């Protein structure tokens, strides 16, 4: 199983843990990192993830995400096809350009799951990619044919 984790999810452990969903989603992230370290799943890193993380004003968060993405076995650079796909997503679905780049990169990389804490993105995206919330990951991991 190959996963693309967007930056909203990668930052989740730093969000208010008093909000139960934040805490649960952070635990899912730690599970995914553990599974990646064991070789049970594969993570995809991208120039888009690195670019967005480079804008992170919090050094602790930035270093944390840098550490996680070192687990990725695949790296995807931006290319003309991805840029074209992203522009289409912006026009067709009125998505934010950076979200569109993440989605296009993940779709181009043929990942099994795109995991995000941006619930609006989960609802809006209509394409060939499975875009899910972190809490849905367990179901897909246990039943990959769903």
C-alpha cells in the first residue's frame, strides 16, 4: 500500500490535543510512520510536500515533517503533467493551488491513498485517487479492496 500524506496531516501532532479528533489523527500518523519504518506500507515524498514544509514558520514542526518524509521510498518531482493536472483541478473544482499540486502529484504517482485532515478537500475532490481522512485509514489498511 502506497500513501501520500499531505501537510495538514503531517502537522496534526502539533494541533490542540484537547480536541479528541486531533489526538486520534495524530495517533494514526504515528501508526503510519511505524508501518513505514517496518516496510509494511510505502510513503511518497514530493517536491510539493518539501516546498510547503519549507514555508512552515515553526522549526519544530518543520524538523518533525522532514524526519517523517525521510521514510518515503518514492520521491516525485514536479513536472509538466503534474502542473497541467493541478491547473485543471483548480479550474474544475476551485481547489487551492497547493492542494491541487498535492493531489496531482499523488495521482501521477499512482498512490493507493491520499490522506488529509482537510475534510473539505475530501468532499470536493472527484478523481481517480482515494482521498480520505486519517481516521478512515484503518479501514483501508485492514480491508485494502474497499
